[in-house]
C-alpha cells in the first residue's frame, strides 16, 4: 500500500473484530490483503477513518465517522458518546467478540493454549448506568450533533468529540453509562452556567472560566459528590452559592457534597483535580461497600469504576487464592495493594490466614491502614516497601509466602519487577489484569520460570467499550 500515508482519510468496510475494541478492514492488493485496524469499530460497519500509523504490512487508523451501521446495531434511546462506542451492539454480541479476541490474543502473545484452562466469562451485573465516576468538559467550541457542524463562541458541556481535543458535544440526554437522573438534568446545569455570562474554556486559546465538572456516585447511598473546576479568570463575577442552590433544587439530598477547584494550569493533560480546592457544602467523600467492606472515597482516590462488577471480579480472585489449603505458618501477599481493597477482602474471607499488603506508595499504605481499622480487619498488616527489597528487609517472610495476588496498573509489571516477584517464591500467583495483552507477556515470563497457568477467567467490567479484565491463576511446578 505505497499510496497510503499518515493523516489520509479513507472509507473502509469493517469485517472482523480484534482485541481491545479494534475493527479490522482488509484492502485487496496484488500481494494479498493489506490490513487496517480502526479503533472503536465493529464488523459490518462502513466507516471513514484517518490513518494514524503506517507500516509495511498493516496500518492503524482512528474512526472519523460511521457511514453505514452494522446489521447488528439497533436504535438507542441514549446519546452516543465516544466513550461508549458499542452502545448500539446487543450486549451478548459484545461479550462474544470480547471473549474470542481476548483468548486469541492471550494465546498468541503468551504461547499458552487456553482450551482446557478457560474457566468463566463474568458479565457485568448492570449493563447500563454502571459507572461511579464521570468527567464532563466545557468548551466554547461546540460540535452540534443536529447539524454536524462546528460552532464557535458556544457554551458546550458534555464529552469531547471523537478524535478531537478542542470541541465538545453537549450532552442533551443520558449516555447510558453514568447516573440517569444526573445526565438527564445536565442540560439544566449547562443553561444555568451559561446564563452567568462567564465563558466556557477555549482549548486552543487556553482562556475562559468553566473547565470541567467531575461527579462521583455511591451505589450504596445513591449520593453524588460534585467538583466544579474553573479558572480564576473572572472569578469575582461568579456566585458559587447560587450554583450550590441549583444543585440542591435539582437533586435534593442526593448531593453529598460540592467542591470548587480553581485550576489555572493551561496544559490540556494536567490532572484536572489539581489546583486550589474548596469544599462549598457537605462532605468531601462518599461511602461504598464491596463484599461487605466499607470504603470512604474522596474525589481523587482511585476506586473501581464499576463496583457491582468489581465484587464479582474480586470474588473469583479470592476463589483462586483459597481453593488450595494454606498452612497456618504461611501468608498471602497482596502486591501493589494500593489502599488495601483486595487484602481486606482476603482477610475477611479467611480470618485465620495472615495477609500482608505491600505497596511503594506511602500515602496509599496510610489509607490502607485506616480502612483496615474501620473494617475491623485484624489479620492483615501493611508495608510501604519496594517489592524487590521486601524480603531483604523482612527476612521473616522467606519461604513463608503461600500465594501472591497481583493487580498491577494498565502497563503491566515492569520486567525487572516481575522477576523480583518470582524470586519471592510463592506456590501460587493470582494475577488480575485490566489489560490482558500485557498480562499475556508476563504469563510467558512466568511460564519460563516454572509457573504453569492453571485457570483463566474474563470479566466484562465496561460494557459498550472495548475493555475487558482477566484473572489468571499460576502454580509453581
């Protein structure tokens, strides 16, 4: 495909689905098929796509627009957003392609055949309104969905248009992913804030007042925690108390707390919660329960996005840990434990087993200790330590580790760190992953060091997206 170049827009027919939510288009050439992977597309669609990466045998492209729908797609009552590209695809079809593509990709990268090792595909208990956090953007450049045109000097509040960082599609009805009442009334919030006369952020010029709204939801109490992020440009003309009154009028006692963050950092990728934060009314946190344990969640704390499904994910991981007898002198180790969710669940399931949580981030360990006290978990201890140096600093655990639970970030485990985990010498490793392709790479390393994959399960935590989570159990031969 010598004529194709980066930035070129072309029409493509999507015929297959690849791991991670990428559609596959095949272009006939005299040398056979040339493959183009297009993000967030589905078999049966005719799409316009923009070439992003060009290689000798394949290309990668970003979706610009869907020209013709797949025969599998249905009408939807929700507003389509770029964060939920498969909202029109029946859930059982989404799950089918996720399962097939993940198993294929995992086997190819790891060199492990999953035929007799695949255990379960776990569906999300809720397919709609399952998220507990959402971030909305303001922009003075709006993409109008009715006319398919760009409007300047606008006041948009919603989500960035697919493939752009500067223009926003205003949310006029629920997206189907987050709280239905909140998203249905977001239009009224937009109208109210526009009437203040203060401008929405202008991303290219990096000026303006209103920047973001971040909302967290508790499924336990049905409360919402709201953070309005603005700049300081014209702040003397903004009455935050009138905004507080509006929220109370629209949602009553569902609003647990309102925060106002003043963020003058113009970098588009800067963490939006950074800046001077003021609690206007209510509480700075909400509470959530997972498998009987209570967690306090602040605006910026990391927490599972789909808590009802996370319960099922953790339950399966605990089954893997405890299906083997654990001797009384042995411990179960929760590595990269963060604020200690998995460790506390482990300690709750088996009170007689000693649990050890380890993380290099000291603040996370402090939070973990507080959570453990709040949940009356007594058979757990937490250490702020580097995984590689842990056994040197705590020789008492040498040869005492029965199982390790790993739940690393999306990038997986750094190769050197994985070797240090292997050196800990656990009999079993239960590896939870939000990116099965990096998990497959690590599975190959574990196999080379004598760990055999015993069981493998998939968990669909994010319906209507290309994401899938996996749990693998390895046993030392």
